[in-house]
């Protein structure tokens, strides 16, 4: 959030998320920030405009905790994933047990990856972006290293939901390097 004059947005995120939404996916914005920061967080997301593209609509889920408990959890304990995991598990519990409503996750910390793995998002669908704007998947940097450059791959990674192509055999999954873990 630009609370201290810093723009935390990453170049190309509005265009990428808009294309993902156009392919039929819903976007959920999740933050461990305090409830007292909810207005600023929503305004930041609503007002982000990159080359005429804005972020798609989607629910903004924020910690119900106050400022100091949230700061303590995130800054001192370095455990924002505790809130995020609990929140995502509550959302997942709204669906049948054999259905995972979460397809992919984007974040900027290792704890985001922990959160997404815990709710069953595949390692290859978790995108972590560092402060330089470089994206890694499965803790390895991609050849495609930014939100802007992911646009070329969006239809392979996020095929249209009405598509009949089996995900296991689309070009993104067929040609990607195997995980060595």
C-alpha cells in the first residue's frame, strides 16, 4: 500500500489479472493486514491503473485483527501465513470436500507459498514475485520473469474455463521442467 509514498504495485499485474479473469477465473485478494487498513487496501486495489488496465473485481479479505496484533504477527513473529491458511481453509470448507476452489496463487513472500500449499494449490501454480519484480515458481526463477512477460503464457497457464482441453496435456504443463523434489 502506498502509505508512506511507496508504490508497491508490480508492473503488468493489472493486465495479467484481467486476462486471467477474462478466461473465467475469479480473483480473491487476501491480506494479513489489520482491519483498520481495509479502506486503504481496497482503495489501492480499486485505483490501481496501469496503461489503462485496472485490477478485476474480486473480494478483498483482510485480517479481522487490530493493528497491533496484525503487526506483531506479520513483523515480529513473521507468521502472516497463520491468518492466511485459516482464512483459505474456511473458504475451502464452503465447497464439497473433493473440490478445491483454488487454482493458483500469487504472492510476494515465502509464507504465501506455505499458505497456498496448505490449501492444496499445486506447486507449479504458485507464483512468488520478489521486490525486483521477478517471478519464481517452485522456488526457481522462470525464464518469464515478470507479470508483464507472463501475458504470453496466460492462456496455457490459465486456460479458458469453458475449454475442453485437458490441463495435464496443455503446452504449459507438457513442456515445463519436472520438479526434482
